[in-house]
C-alpha cells in the first residue's frame, strides 16, 4: 500500500446469501485505491455494489476474496477492528438509526465514552466538533426534534469527535430535502478542505459528485468508470445505458449540442447560463 493511500482494495469479492439459500455475487474482483485527503464520490444504481463496498471499507463486512487495507491495516485482522473503525467513520442513510443520546451532547459523547476518552478531553472534543458542524447552540437539544439535515450534522459530529482520517457517507442525503442535502454536502466539503479528512460519498445523486476530486461508477459489482467529474459525466450515453443520470446542467448542454449548438462542457449551472447569455447577446 502506497504511503499516500488511505484505502486500498485488491481483487475484492463478496456475496450475499438469499433466503432461499442462493448465493448472489455483489462484488466481483474490485480494485480500488483512494489517496489521503481526497474527496471521492461513488455512483451506482441499486444492486451495483456501492453500499456493500462502503461496509467492507469500514470492516462491517469482510471480503470473501481479496484484501482491503485501511491506513495500512488489513480489515480481516480482528485485533485491529476498533482501530480501523476509529480511522473510518460511517454516516448512514437514516440519521435516526445513528442517534442514541437523549441530547445532542450525549449523542456526540457516546463514541468517546466507548473509546475511554478522559472527561476533560471529551468536553473539548464535543465543543469543537459541534462548532465545526454549526450545531453548538443545540448542545442540550433533543435530537428527535431536529430537522433531517440537522440530525445528519449531529451524526457527522459524533464521527468527527473520534478523529477519523476517513468519513464515508453511505447514501447519507437520500432521506433529506434539498436544503438538508446541501447542508450535509457543504459540511463534507469543508471537512475535506479544512480538516484534511478523506471523504467517500456513496450516492445516487449525480449533482453531489460535481465538485468531487474523483468519481467512481460501479455497475454489476465492478468499477465501470473512474475519473474526474468532467471525464465521467461527459460520457452521457454510457451512464444512461447502466441506468444512471447525469447532472441537470450536463443534460441541458447535451441536448443543446445534439441540436447543433457548439458548447463547451460545463458542470455548473452558472457557467452554462453565462455562456448562453453571451451567445444570445451576439445574435
């Protein structure tokens, strides 16, 4: 494993057993390397293997074939299990499933108590992470009274308090409204940019991948595409053939190009609107 790689998956296989006893192969020899400090989005339709891969990276599941290393630790090494999970924090789809405390403070403290963190250090960490996610004023609030986006921010604070090097968002915005999704993604990018935390965002919203360093597309248990957002989303037909959409602005640009408009490739709506306004003003 290279010095700058925080996650390495080598020829990874994994199967689930259905109720009838039949084995269903979900991952089929996946190879993957993720560098420290990267922001990576993994896209794929249901059944593509993306969420299974997320659980393997956190050692919630173990590979049937191949190996996964996290910060140099083999996920199959049972003695390293808690250390691996300290390095890789998971934020799941439903924030209600992750919230265990009667107050926001209790919830963030839960993981630290399990780690045996001293009370004075715990106090500092709780205050720091709640400030980082913009939830310090909700310290004594009851989590079930918060909005979906606020709950996810509390869940992320609980992960942050344990000082992970990687945070995996496993469809973490799927149950949120557009404002909640935006809040969580802005926070994820800020943690990546300011704290140097590696972010792996498992999602089916293509817009969430626009500002990633790298986009990985999974299909049928394999990595189908791997590149920058521009490289991946420029292949509109290929993505659509495997049941995936592209960001709205890419769809618009693609439709205009198909009708004879010579347009540069854009990922952000503002850039496309500005270009179209310039075109119209010259006519």
